[in-house]
C-alpha cells in the first residue's frame, strides 16, 4: 500500500526528499519539518543498522575462513557479547568495522552518484545470484519439522507448534522485519537525479518491492527450515549459521551435488555475498538522508550550506559528510536491536504521512497531472495509514 502511494508521489513530484517533499506539498511546513527530521530515524539509523550487520559477517569471515581473529571488543558496541548459546564470552567497546564501512561508503557517495550507481549495480547482480543459489541449494535440505513444529520457548510451554509466540509474536516480528523492505522509500529520494522520473520511479519503486518481497520470503523460509529458529537469534552471520547447522545435522549432505554447493556456500560465498550486499544497501540508505537535507534547505527549513553542491563531484558533500559521521558513531556504539526499532518508528511515521498526503491531494487538486495513479483511492492510502 505504501509503495503505491510513493510511486504516485515520485512520478508527480520528481524532486529529492521522499516523504519530506510529499509532506511539504500537501500538509505544509510544520509537518514537513517534523517528517524531515523523522527520516533521520529511517536513513541514518537504517544505514547504521546495516553497517553493524556488515561488521558481523566481515568479522565472521575473517575468523572462520581466513583464520584472522579480529578483537571481539572492537567488533561490538559497549556491553556483553554472547555466543549462539547465550553465554557471555567478552565485552564490547566499539564496533570498529561498522564505523569504517560507514566512512568508506560516505567517501564513495561524496565522489559522485554515477560512481555510486555503477558500484551498486555490480554488487546487486552478485547479491541476487548468491541469494538465488542459496535458495536453490538449501531448499532440498529443509526439515519440515523446523517450520511446522518448532520447539516452544521456555516461558510458553503450551504454545501452538506453528506459532511459538502466538499471533502477537507475528505482529511484533512484522513491526521489526519490515525494515528489510523499505528500500523503495530510498529510491524515491533520488527522483531528481533520474533521467525519466515519471516513468522510471514507479517502475523502480514497485519493481524493487515486488522482487525483494519474493526473495526475502524464500530466503527466510529456507533459513528457518535448515535449523531451529532459536539458533539464529544471537548469530552475527545467520545465513552461514543456518547452512552450518544443516550440514552438521546431515553429514552425508556434502556427498550430493547440491550439498557440495551448500558446503561451498558455508565456507565462502554466503559471507562474501552478504558483505557485498550489505555494502550496496548502505550506499542506498546513506544516499537518502543528504537529499532530504538538501530539499529542506531549498525550502528554507535548514541553513543554505545544507544545499551546497561540490563543484567537482556535483553531490551534497557537506550533508553527506555529516550523515556519514553520524552513521559511523551510531554503528560503533549502538546495539543493532535498538537501531532496528528506531528505524521502524521513523519509517512507519513516514508511511502515515505519505498515505495521508495522497488522500488530501486527490481532494484538493484532483486535476493535477499524475503519470502514475494509486488505484482505489482513498481505500489503498487509508490502508497504508491504518496498517502502519
């Protein structure tokens, strides 16, 4: 529902800024100001969340595949570090790899949108290939019991086998995991830099959302089918953990063709693919925030320096540098669980604003040129607001 609303706005108002721009056009400066800062929770905190995930896969790859033991204290935020069994094995100080990747992505984005787009295109192709191969190789080793009859949590011994945490658990999980699907929002922030935004933005928003939805469902289904879901809770590299668990449960699996592919995945491909894939996600998330600041500055809601463009690279270099610094600090000091919750808060509020904006603009200016139209207005925009 939200994706359809974003597609209409992005084709109609092809200006950088995403939900902020749409709020400014329909709800006025005050709400636009609020949503502009709210988007920090979505983009900056979102990039920090992904950076922490990147750090987990990178440290796991260095330790288990290259034999390089990166200091645990420098790979986690302040607080206890637990193993997969929940035992405390060390205490974190600062997540250095997460901060370093945030700085690297920031420098890439300052250099230029074309360079960033080329990097992202290559990485996305690799990422999709890895995801598809994981699904194909892993689906044959899925245990139906892991999906249909998972064990009940200790604090709820009489739970339903298929829903160990009940319907409330599904709702709670959905409130966090939908973070994985919000890339289409970031697509809309770059509308001003698209060649043909009236045509390309709806295609990019709805196409990416559809493809990612299918792939995420298949990947998560295979993962919890390979191992008991509880084994993934504290895992820094959950895909690799799922594969390792499946191969240990069936030692003969590596004798089959798909089992050999799965074994290769466990050693190298999944972790490399995850590192590259999370890098591309960081590029998109970090790119979105400076463009919101740029639009706010153009509207007079931020100082003029926030809209300054680099004379050589033609990018909003000042706000990109500020965003990258904030992301690096957050990634180094804040736990991934808290970051994910904050991202969800920011995104849900943005969805409410965008859905409301569609309803208001259809009523106040029905003759406005709309290259893409949300069907069944006001039902679909209202559904976006209510469900958020």
